């Protein structure tokens, strides 16, 4: 956010000198947000969103973007602007994915000795690409949590027995729904899942407050979806049980402290909920 004085100056575009100073200071604000991760690598930035986030005039933001593209702070593709992604950022994201996958192992979602789904299936579950999923799995192999096991004529990736020694994963229980709150409609659930997925695909900037609100909404969806699953006697179908465990774990995992990762985890939870609903529909058409 700009200070009140800067916001007032940004709104006054009648003076060329004031406009030049304001553009320079807005550029510095954007640079600061890029360095802090508020504008994270890979995040899309629109003129409207940045103007609102900085309380600045929309008339100044195109000039700000042009200057920052020239300085290499932002990248442009057609009419779209985005924070560039370096190879190091992919490595950090793979590390984050590996840590969360290890927490799923600790939560018992993937049992020691049982073959894991193929890499592409895991990538789909975690709303990421196959290469990043492979990077994360290789990190866990290097740490000794995963290994390879022959199954017939094929080699399958499995969780090693030593994973039983992992401590329970950290949790942050979801905020309970207000007493008397009406349940979400089927359309509300579908909309929340669709929105969470598309926000991650577009990777457009959202304020931390908006990310937190979207996460809470998706937690509410997960809580409601799990209720009928709890009432029904445990299913002998392992995929259904695993889907319910994924929803339960994802909904209780702490939200990351950066907006883009928060959007990712909201989409991750939405993917788990969608899978569980598909199994629920198959069990009770």
C-alpha cells in the first residue's frame, strides 16, 4: 500500500512532475512486492489489480509496467504482464511440493510398501505439471522416503518402511461454520471448486486477504463434503478411502505464507474434493 500522501499524489495526474515522481515511487513499491513474494514468480499482474493494491491511479500503471519490463523485473507476453520465473523458483516449488507430499505420507494417505500412482496421476492430484512432480519425488527418493520395487515386469515407486518413523504432519484445524449457517448448495460447491482451479491456472495477483477468504470457503466445502462420507460405513474401496483422507489432510494443512502458494493449495484442496465427490457419486448414483 502507498502512504496517504503518495496515494493522493498518484490520483493527481495534472502535474507532469508529480506524475514522474509517483511513477518512480510506484515502481519501487512493485519492486519491493516482487522481492517480498507478495508478487510471486509466475504471478500475473493486471493494471487494475496493481492499481487497487497500491491505491494508485490506473493511468500510471502502464508506464510503471513498461519501465519494469525494461528493467527485467516483469515479463510481458502480448498484453499480459507476469513476474518472471527463474529455474531456482521451480526448485523451491519442487521442494515445497516434496515437503507436502512427505506430510501426506506421514498422515497415512500413502502406505509403506504399496505402489504409488503414476507420476502423471500424482501431478493431476497436486494440480501441477509432471516435471515438477518428478522433481519432488526425486527429492524424497534422495532423502530415503521413497524407493523402487519390482512388480511383475515393471518397477513401481513405493513408500519405504522407514516412513513409519515420520512424525505427524502439522495441522491447522479449519474455522467452524457459524451456528445456524445454511449448508452450501450443490451449485455453490461446484462454483468454489471451479473458481479455485481457475485462479491457480491463471495465477493472477490476489491480495493475501482474498487468498485467505478463498481458502476458508474451500475448507467449508471440504467440511460439508466429508460429513456424509463420515456417516457412511467405511468403504472397502481403497480409492474412496484415500480420496477422503486427501480431503481431510488438505483441509487441515496450514496455509502457506505466500499468496501464490496459498492459491495453489486452495486448488489442491479443490482437486481432492472433486475426486471424493466423483467416488461418492459412483457409490451412490
